[in-house]
C-alpha cells in the first residue's frame, strides 16, 4: 500500500508518453504512406488509456486536416481544406483566423461558412454586408444555395439581428419560384417575419410560394442524379 503514491505519477507519465509517441508514429506513418498493421492508427490508439484516447484521436485528425491545407494543389482545394479544419477545431480565435484566410481566396460555394461567419460582423473592417452575402449566393450553383441561405439566416439569428434586417435578407427569395422542397423552412421564416411586421403582401406571397415548394423535389434527389451521371 505504501507504494501507491509513487505508482500514480508513473502511470500518468506512461500515459503521456504513449499519447505523444502514438501521435508522432501515426503522423510519420501517414506521411510515408505506410499501411502495415504495425502502424494501424486504431491499434496504437487502443493502447492508450481511455481517458486520453479521444483527445489523441482528435489531435491526429487535426494533424491530417492541417496536412490537407498544406498539400492543397489549388485555391479551390485550399478553401475546402481550410473550411474542414476550421469546423473541426475548438479554438475560436484560430477558427476566425482561418475564416479570414478563406475570405482572401477566390470565392467558391464551399466558402460559405466563412462568409456567414462575418455576415454583419460588428467590426466594420471585416464585416460582410447582407447585399455582399446575397451576391455570393447568386454565384453559387442552384443545388448549393439552400445551405448558403440557411447558414446565413442562422448567423443573423445568432447575432440577434432585427426582424427588418432578416426580412431584407430573405426578400430576394420572393422573386423566383422555389427550386426545391427544402425552401419550405425559409418561406416559413418569411411568413413569421411578415406576420410580426404586419406585411400582408409579403405574407401572401410567401404563402403562395410554400404551396409551390411542397410540389418540388428535395435537393438531395438532384444531387443524387448528378452523381449518377458522373459515375456513368
């Protein structure tokens, strides 16, 4: 029993050694493309104490995502890799830095998490206006736009944007027929805002578009068809 106090730090030191050793080995194996059982990530992770296994797995995944950013062959690949990294990390300051980097690169549909992050940002030097964001949506493929609209709406609501700002944000949706059934949720938000602001004309228009949206296919069906054509 008198050796218990000495055993605790020994076990802790061993766990730390396994943690850092496993991450180092795994990253070296990934870089050298070794695929032997000796370097199986799950095998090494399974040797770690349960208390630090998830942390080691997370650290390894972050390392892989950083490698993908470094190895990106063009701006499009780089944007996608940075978005994946930004969404995986927990450090808000680092996430914001990565989103700032995306804004500096050419626009692609996958850039939208960065654009919605800075939508109506309180800092004038890096804010994305509602009009800028709407223009960005217009440059995205039809099948990508719903997610971009929805993400922007979530950003505005999380920043407690006034009802009239959200109304102006969603207003362009009333000028074209719904391409997919998914837009029902956006029209429901418009009807809610129109009701609160007493805008009868907007309420009626959104209601009519909801009836049309119900008859449209969901976006995943069109994406599935496109994938089938690419496979053929």
